[in-house]
C-alpha cells in the first residue's frame, strides 16, 4: 500500500510539473511572438529549487544557433544586483561600511564628491553627473579615461541624499572601492560568487572578450546622439562595457546560473546573515527623513530595484531592456527571464509568469 501511495504521489507530482511547464512555455512563446524576440531562457525558482528551466528560439541569427540551457546572455545592468551582494559581503566581513564616504577609499576626487557615502552610490542617490549617455548607453567621451575626466568637471545633478537618479558613475566608483578594499580586480572578486553558487557558464566581459556559448544581442532600436527610434529590421548590438564599468554591467550568464545564484543567496550561501539580505533589499532614508519609494510603487536597494506590492513585494535585477529577474522573498519564489533583444520587455514576461503562480 505504501509503495502504491508513493507511486501515485510521484505520478501526480510529475503531472503537476508538466502542467506548470506547459503554462510557462505558453506564456513565453506568446511573449516572444508579441515582441519578435529571437531567443530567450526562463527559469522559475520555488522553495529553494529550480522548478522550471526552458530555452527558446535562436541565440545567433547569422548561423541559426539555437538557445540551449547552457547559452550565456549578457545581463547588462542586472550585474548591479551581483555588485550589491559583493558590497554586503564586504560589510559582513567588517572591511566596509555602507555609511563610509567614498573619499576614504578613492581620495583623488572633486571636493564636492568626497562626502558621498557608499550607500548613496549603491542606491543611486549620490547626485553625481553620469559618465554615460542614459539614452544610448554610450560614454560621454570617446574613451573611458576621457569620460572619467569629463564627468568630474560636470555640475552635480542634486545634493547627495535628496533625489534618486540612475547613474553609471556610481558603480564606476564602487568598482574602485571594491578593488581598493580587497586588493583584487573586481572580476576576480565576483568570480567567488560564481563558484559559491555553482554558476558554470558565468563570466565577466563584453563583446571584445571570448565567452563560451554566448548569445548575440539584437535590437530594433536605433540611436543617434540623444535621439532614438524603432526600425523595422533587426541589427546586432555591439555590447561594450569598459573595464571600469564591469561592476555596473559586465556579467554573462545563463538563466540556470542566475537561478542557482538566487537559490544560493536565499539559502545563506552568499551572505551569512539573513539581516544582510534585508539591508541589501532596503531603500535608503533620504535627507528629508522619508524612505526612498515609501508610499510609491518602487524604490531601490543596494543594486536592486524594489517593488512595493502589498501582497507580493519583490526585488529585481534588470538590464539592457532585455533581461530581468524578480525575487519574491515572502513567497519564496523567483522568475528569471533572459533574452537577446533590446526592448523585449522581460520584466513584463516575468510578472506574467509570477501572476500565474502567486495567489491573488
């Protein structure tokens, strides 16, 4: 009788998983058609395990290479979520304080920058000018060194701690902080996370580096100066991240790898104390006394956008208009969506999938 019950339970579980896979596959394929996405991967994490993993479409249009579960995608600015974990690891080790000033670690800065804190850099509340054009994602000068020199001459956007403004200069500086504190290149520090989480296809770099099984990146969007428009044909995107910006946008990984990393993060393998995750995902208190995003739909933690849904609050990593992963801490649930199309609305697909799994 016991064997029969176990066999029946196994069959029911198998059928439930098959039904779940069919629901996710249907949502993904409909989304890819709607936005003309060449290729994607999707992972669902439930209660500390990967319950769905799917590969869809084409990774390389020129050679008709299909996406597999091992294909690596450039996750662009979703790298900042990994950077946030790195910062909190340094906090846990006692080598960094979020309230320390950047000048303590990077002394050669304009006077008006020196009192900015690590927390303000990580949460984009520093008020610094941006060394990247926010529309096109291109540096404001021809080279990385020239862009760094130019941005230091620009006026502040706001008084530190008074306004949120997404800004790549923040993570350029945080990269220098991490390297100064650890004595190691940021890529080497990040690789420790890859190893701890069992991320087998992850790497750091851009189009100039060789990445095994890497997907190409495409876009219908064209840029010229500060203008952009949508064309009717696909073009290959040249994904360039200067070495100094790799803490902001340098990781290449598969959905399986990102899901493994989320499992490791929630399972205390990357951060040893649960309260460290609370800090990681907490929006800062501004100089006005108000918590960033309080009473609003979203805020921003240490490298993580936060979303304040009353029933299912979430935190996310998002990058390049092509990748998104959402973690729902109260629900022990996460969705990872990686695509190779700029403008594919991955956050929309991730939420559509989450809505099918989370209670209304």
